[in-house]
């Protein structure tokens, strides 16, 4: 008898109904052919052809392994709860719909960011500040001095590109972008919320 180590993932997404095996939702380490045997053990089955989330506890995995392979020691080094998300396959119009959403979000972000920048400039009286700078250096009052406006506009664009770490669809560095970081945090929070809701539903069903 040997030790079996499992590292469950927080979330597993599939577009196919049928059996879900331990190897789908967790990384398994065991000696010899035991690893493959554990990975092929069925932990649950998706029968409904509708988008839905299911909850698999690490205790369910341990019980399943103990039933199939009694006498082995199971060690968990990963998540305690796993969300199994079933999403139906994309339809034929998904690409068109995806393109429409990208255009809509791009226009929304463009208009929102432009409004935010203009509002900031208005509140901070940036044009007046630039006119004062011009007067300090050139001793002359000029409205909207281009010698300051142009470098500032270029610097603003460069700052945005460097901050978001993207230009023309390519990353400037290997570091995650602020949007990627926020999306990762958001996905973790969504998964935690789903786990809490499914645990609550499970507890209410057992009462």
C-alpha cells in the first residue's frame, strides 16, 4: 500500500455531458500504474444538457478513492472544494455575437476613458496650468500652447500603453497586465461565491 497525493483545482469547465473523472479535476501523484487508475476513477456524471455548476468536495474524492482502492493513504495538497461548470457547446452564431460584444465593450471603454480624462482635465484646470507653464518659461500668454500640449498628449498615450502592457495586440513584457490581474481576482471571487452558494444549497438539502 502506498500514498496517493491529489491536488484538486478550484474550477473545472467542460462542454460535454457524461462522466467526470478525478484526473479531470485534480492532479494526481502515485507510484507505478496506481496514478492512472486513480485518474480514471469517475467522481460524478453530468446528465443535464443545460448550463449548470456542480460542487465536488475533496471528501468526495477521498471517499471514491478509498472505495476503489482501500488501504491507501490519500493526501490532499490542493483545494478543498471544486466547482465543475458545464457550458453547452457554442452555437454557429457565437463568433458573430462575440464580435458584437467586443465592438460594444471597446466603444464603451473608449467613451468612458475619454470622458474620465476630459473630466479630470476640467477639474484640474489643465489648460490653465499649461498656459501658466508657458508664461513662466516664455513670458508670454498663449491659449493652448502646442509646445506643451503635444508632448503631454504623446506622453499620455505612451503612459497608457506602458501601464496596460499592450500595444497592437502584443504584450510589452511577460508581466501580467492590470486587467489580467483584476480578471484573475474577479474569477477567484466568483468561484468562491459559487462554492459558498452550492455549499449552502447542499446543507439546506441535507436538513
